C-alpha cells in the first residue's frame, strides 16, 4: 500500500530531520553525515541479527546507544572548529569529510561481516522479518510509536525540566544564555548525542522498507535536508512538519509519476524533494515555521 509506505518513510524522515535540526540550532552545523549515522545503525542491527539472532526491533535500545556514541564522537571532532567560530562552509566541509570516513568504514565492515557469516552483506533488507497486524506491516506501528514517544519525551524534557529550559534558552540565544550562567557546552553536547541516537534508531527501522547498501546514507541525506529546510531549520517543530511534507510528497508523487510514465521515474524520487525545497526557499526562505502566519492571514483577509 502506497499510503502505508509513505507514512512509514515520513516517520523515519522525521527522526532523521529532527536530529539534523537540533544540531543546526545549537551549533550552526549543517551535518551532512546524518544519513550515514542511520546506516551505521542499520549495519549494527544486521550484525546483532546475524551473529546473535536478535530481532532488529529488539535491538533498537542498542542502536540508540551506538548512534549516541557516533554523535558524540562527531561533536568532539568538530568542537575545535566550533570554538574557533569557523564559518558554516568550513563546518559543512568537515561534516562531509566525516561522512566519507563513515562511508569507508561501513563499506569495509560490510566486507568483514560477509566473511564472518559466509554470505555477502553489501546489501540487505529486513522486510521478510516483519510482522503484520490487520494486514498492516509492523514497521508502520513501530515507527509511528517511536515518533509519538519521541515527541512526548521531548515535550517533557523541554517544558518540564530545568535542563530543557536551559536547552531552549541556548537554542534561542546562546550568548545571552551563557551570560545567565547556562552551560551552553552541555546543551550542545546533548543535542549531538540525541541527534546520533535518533539516527541510529531510524537506521534500525530503515531496512524494513528499503534495501540498504553502504552508500544509502548519501542518498537519504537529500531528503533529510529537504525536510529540515522546508519545515524550518530554526525550529524543532519544523522537522516534524517538513518530515511529513517531504516524506509523503516524495513517496506519492514519485509513485504516481511511475504509474503514468513507467517505473524509470522511481529513481528520481529525490528530485521531488529538491523541487519542493527550492520552491520553499524562494517563497519562504526560513521555512514554514519561519513564516509569520498572522501577517499572511491579515493580508488575505484584507484582499
């Protein structure tokens, strides 16, 4: 079912876009390695399945921790540049370098794993391991539940804890927050750890809906950035809005184009995301959440 697949893809895109948005808000770093974080999670899930027989769904807590470690290591690598107030371009190039390193490590690891298990692991899927409820795939319920629990957890953290208040303050105005005695460094560290953790979980779920290869991260990063930019890179809620807009649009538009003009259009799904992203930048440079909707409403009513 195309609608089912679109919702699943959107759920995973929300997890990945949220992590990208968090690190951009707190450290002003456009993380091009976010997609590869997820693929690290995918291969860890595959390893646990092949070597220990652990179902990928049950490995999600482990993937959360592994992803958190990857996010932490990335921040530690970027920290000297951030402290020197490096330009966005320099930070972007640094994350591209980290992405290439991860791509190489994942590719080499897949070869090692293939030798251990005695079969090629360069590409894999988990679709045959999924369960079903009332004719719907289990990944639909699991991915939706993960997003709901994440949003609820973030709400409690940001609005019901002192650290959450400090985190929001450092997001809105880091200099002022530091002047008020808030440890901005801790909030930055937390955002990168959480970003990696969310990507790790998304990576464990991704093989249930598509084939994974070492370079998959470099393909999905286009959709991740599109989701964050369309929703608004300066607002956490933008990741949620943009994730569903891009995920559903990319899935449905590509599907119907393929139905009308042939299966060859399926390989151009990312073009849909790019077109939506470009259109958003032209109309609303700060994304949907950056639009003053009160002014828009007044203009519409005055016409």
